[in-house]
């Protein structure tokens, strides 16, 4: 059987400024893979490559039943979580994005939203919300699910400090929360009061793994 050639397009990743052909004339090094902002599965993600194995082992150890990502952006990381939820069927996954037209649905900029929505259509474990994470609708949706599921929140939206300080208090014992861009957009002093008031502590082993692999992820757990 011959495939329909008209189904092939060159829209994806065609935008200016994409890292196309980056290694056509130089060697890919370990140092290159440590950098944030990579392409994976053809989609863009604001993570380094080590974020993926880091999450794989973190999710394996913690066995969450509900994962929430604040800030989907291009959506490659969201698609990783979605596939994890769809493959394992042991966890629900929500991602929140306030400006989906900018990156998520932007095929020339390597957005993954078109594919994520197909996954969400075939799996009851996967969902995307195009709303502000600080809106009542988002808070009550996440809070309702925290109440019944062992939860992991990944703060990677536009205001990580506010995300942490607003959502960490909603967690119950055994739940976890992590932030991205640790040391750049958020640090201990921004969240110390919340850590103390709500009995949250750094997850020491995974924090060290995240740091050694340059992910800029900092994980916390509710005691
Ligand atoms: C750093 S990017 C997310 C990167 C993504 N998690 C990844 O790993 O590739 C932050 C995203 O958060 C979105 N955002 C900013 N403020 C938001 C809000 N209040 N609610 C939902 N999304 C927001 C931005 O539009 C942007 O796409």
C-alpha cells in the first residue's frame, strides 16, 4: 500500500529561530544536552534532556495518581506526561496554559498542542485547560482532585513563586510539588513561609539528582 504523500507537510518547526540543523557541522556534546530549551519527539520543551529520565524515576518512586503542570508552552513536556498517563493508566494528567495560541498551537514554533489534543480525545486520563491557573475555576478543579488523589504539582507557569505559595497549602500529606527555574525565578526565601506553615520539605535525593543533571527542578514533599 502506498501512503498519501499529500499528508506530509513542512509546517512543523518551519518558523524562524528554530534550532534546525544545529548539529550538521558540529558534534553534539553532553554539555549541549544539559542546556534548557530542547526539542524532543519533534516538539519544543523548556527543559533539558535530563528532565525526562529525572521525571521517569521520580514518578516511578512516588506513584502519583494526579499530576498537574502549570504552563504548557510548546507542550513537549506536557506530551511526555500525557503519554505517561495514557501508557500507565495509573495517573490523571492536567496541563494549564493561559496563552495557547502563542506556543501550544504554534506548529512553526514546534508546538505540540494539536497532537496533545488527539491524545486527550482518546484517553480519559489526559486533559488540557486554557485558563489562568490563579482563576477560581482552575483552583477548584485542582483542589477537588487533590482531595481524592495522591498529587504532584509542577510549577512552570508565569509566576512560580505565586503558583507555589497558592497551591502548596492545598496539598495533603504524601503529596509533592516541584518548581522549575530554581535559583533563577524562585528560591527558598520566596517560599520559606509556606514551607514552614504547611510542613513542606525538600525531597533530598531527587533534589540532588535534579541539581547534578542541571534540570533546574527543585522537588518538595508535604510531610
Ligand atoms: C516556562 S513556560 C512552560 C514550559 C513548559 N512547562 C515546558 O516544560 O516546556 C511558561 C508558560 O506558562 C504560561 N503561563 C503564564 N502565566 C500563566 C497563568 N497564569 N496560567 C497559565 N499559564 C500561564 C505561559 O504562557 C508560558 O507558555
